[in-house]
C-alpha cells in the first residue's frame, strides 16, 4: 500500500520519538553502564593492580557488624574491633557494649561483649601481648536544649588526714540558699595530706571532683555563684571536714564524661580483665607505649566533661596499676599524637589531635622532655591551625626518625582543611618541618598505615567536618619517603568512604584493613542524620600483584635485642631487606604505636641472618611482624614474633 503524506509524517514522528527516547532516557544509563564496566575492567587488570593495588569490601555477617571505633592487631593474628556503645546512646543505656574479633585469614568473626563502655577510650598493645584499653564513656553529651536539670562540677574536699570518705552516687550537696544537687556516680575522697613542719603539722585537704545535677528540674535551680556546699545528712563534726566547692550550676550543654576504668584483653583466652583504675577519668586519651614497656596516658575529657589540665599518668604492666607523674603537666587537647622517640626521655608531640580543646592551648608540635617537663617547639609546620583530625606517623624505618604530619582541619566544626604533608627529621639537632607533597585534596581523618616496603598508605578521610556536604574522599595515595619530603603515587580508590571514627591497620599478610566512619549526615544537604559505616574494606598494595612473594619457612618465635636470628627462606639471594613492623592499634586516625624497624641482614645458604637492633629506643619490647622484602619491594607474609631483652619490658 502506497504511503500517504500523512502516514509518512506519522512514521517520521515515531522515528524521532524512538531516537529521542533512546537519547533522553536510555542512552545515559547505557553509557554509564559501559563506563562502569570499563572502569571495573581497568581496576581489575593485572597492570593496574601492579601499579595501584586494589580494594575489597569485606562481608561481615549482619549479627556481627559493629561500629568500629578502635582497632588493634593481636599476636594471634586476629583483629579486635571495639565499639563499646559505638556512639549510640541507646546501646549505652542498655549496656549493649560490643567488640568484634575478626580473623583476616579466613574472614571469621566472633562478637565479644565488653565489660564497660570503652567507646572513645585509649588503647595500645602491652609488651606481653595483652591489649590495654583505658578510659571511655561514663556519660553521653547533652546538647543545648536537652539539659533539663541544672548541673556542674563539685569539688569534694576532705580535710581529715585520717580517713578516706566515700561519696556514693546520689549524695546530696546543699547550697547556702538551700538548693540541692545530687552526685551522679560513686567517688572516694582520699585522706587529707599531713605534712610535719618545725611549727607542727600542716594539713592539706584532698579533693575529688564529681558531677552533680539539681534535684528539681528547670531554671529555678541555676546557681551562677561558686560557693561552698554542705553534704546532706552528715553529722556536724564530719561536715566541718567534708564539703563541696561548687562551680556554677547551669543548663548549658554538657560534654561527654570519661571513665577511669581500664581493662586488658588476653589474646589467647580472648577475655577481658579489669586492671587498676586510672588516677583520672579520661575520654579521648592517648596511650603511648614507653621504651621500658610502661604506657603513658595523656589528655582526655575528665569525669565532668572538661579537658584534663595536663595530668599525666603511667601504667605499669607488671603491677597492672597507674601512677600519676605529678611532674609532667603539659597540656594537650584530646587524642594528642604523642610518640616515643629515639631521643632519651623525650616524646614527640606531633600537634595532631582529635576532638576537644581550645585553639590557643597545646596546639604547637614539639619535643617533650620527660625530665624537666619542657616542650621545645618544632617549627616549620605549614597550616599550624589545621591540625585537628590530622594524622601523624613515622615514615620509613624508625631508625630514620622521620615523621609525617598529614592533613587535618580547623578546630570544632570548622569547614577548613588542608592537603599538607610535612615531614620532620628528629635526628637533626634542631628539628624542623619541611614541606612534602600535597594530597590531591584537603583532607581530615586520613588513615595512615606503614607498609613493609617502607611506603605508607594514606587513605580515605573527608574534606569537611565528619563528611559534611557529602565530602568523603574515595581516594588513596602511597607515600614514598625520600629527600625533599618524599613523593606520592596514586593508589586504587576505596569503595567505602570514611571520616570521623575510622581506623586502619597493617595485617600480617601485608594487606591493610580499614574500618569505621561516623558521618554527621548521610546526604549532601546535611539534613538526613548520618549512618555509622559498618563495612570493612581491605587494601591489597601493589606488591601483592608482582609475582611470587619471598617465603619465610622458619623463624624464631622470640628474639632478644642485639641478637642475630636465622630466618629460613628458599631463595636467600632474593632478599634485599628485613623489617619488623610493630603490631599496632588505631582510633580516631591516631596510631602512636605503629613503627617499622630495619634489620641488617646477611645471606646464608639456608636463609638470612637478621640483626635485631640493640637499642630499646629503636625496638621496644613487644610483638612485631617480621617481613623479608625482595628486590622488587615484594614482602613475605609477616611472621609474628616477640622482641624482648635487657632494659626493656619490666616483665622480663
Ligand atoms: Cu570518638
């Protein structure tokens, strides 16, 4: 049938419609599909992985997913991920406090309840392989408007030198005007100090600070005056010696409050044990391993939610108790990056912090002399006002004493952040920072993980505070130490975004585990409350795609500093380097216990002889992974061993 003009017009219209539909609706998705397919093919190609590595998301069974706040590699080769209440107040209220044991060898998982809320405490591995966790959450914050009862800090004074005074939770403090406030948790006020002098004894009152809340709600119980409070129900002779000195009682925002409790996790029995309480409650403390095997606790919010004013204390793993170092009073904001250095009795404060503290105190990096408590500033760091939520780590073998400070942002919810990487050589007589390469974008919360080939993975983070404005970076870089501040090469991009409450760890098989992320919002416009990221993701560095790895067929379980140890390997000629990487822990992108130690080696017919450095400052006692690295930078699987020796752990 011949086509009429009208039919031809209709047919043409259909054709146009079909093309329009294809172009307008189907074509972009089709092109998107093709682009994704091409991208997948690229990132899974051997050539790409040899250059950039690859990421794999780990599937954890739904019942074993946790809000990973803290991560630690244990001598058993398993990873402990600690959530506590995991920044969920309902889990805090119901005491559903969690930790998850994850075995990277087979992906198996096991949930282990934790005995107290370790959420936002500090952690580090002890020389004997136990994980020490100290501090955590005694109480969640109450934001402006959520405070119903006036509250504040009450210093409870005891002037009696003969007896300690328990102050149980619920003790009532009465103001001169008759307003009543109740303490929220138990406290014990030690006896007053009595000092003999030539004219007789002088008694100095002891004191403990407790948090108190008004018995009656509302503004009527606000008391702006600092004054002395009586303790209700005490006989008169006792109330002369035991009383409160109250700070202003207000309806202001109340910060998180820390606990003084501490626990160890036994990596063999896989159980938690309570150890001695700290002298101070701490939320957001840093636990720094010292060269003699003890652990130093610094900073944190105390039991009333105030930043500790420089109080420093030491954990002794032999007695499992804490002792305040009253001579060490440097003030640090929370989660300070404080590292043990090769300099005798000097710690390095990298200036990195996370959480709380004013802009004008404790923000300058420097060397902290533990003999005289002085902090000598280390100059030259760029963007010195952008150190909140930054990262710091030794780069290359710790013998080089070179540390990088990476990224960071302004304090509080500042939208400012920096791409800066600066490096300091602490071996120099007057150390100073020099510029390194810039990250591809300004970055808060970068995860820094030292690798056995002397490079460092820098991954994830976000541009804005807690990923606001959908600002997570799906980016990673490999940092290569070297002259002029080192260089960066591109690493494969992670699939999962990570900002606040994230951590990364090197695994014995040479891969890197990343966990956690706690965005404030889930959407670009900051309207939908954020969801905690419970997926794990593992990075396989380029060296895992460059052919067969050197093999360790036999190596000792324990070595001593200064020892020479035989490590059997089928191809000794291949081995170029040997490294010890300390089993590390991480929280809030703060990891002060990771370090790589270079070992001198000699090849033999059966393997290599490695020399364990003699200095405890280079290789403090504890558990390490031994890696043999070949001429192409390919490491063996890490062999976990214990390093001990004279002058080290007080346990030995
Ligand atoms: Cu936190």
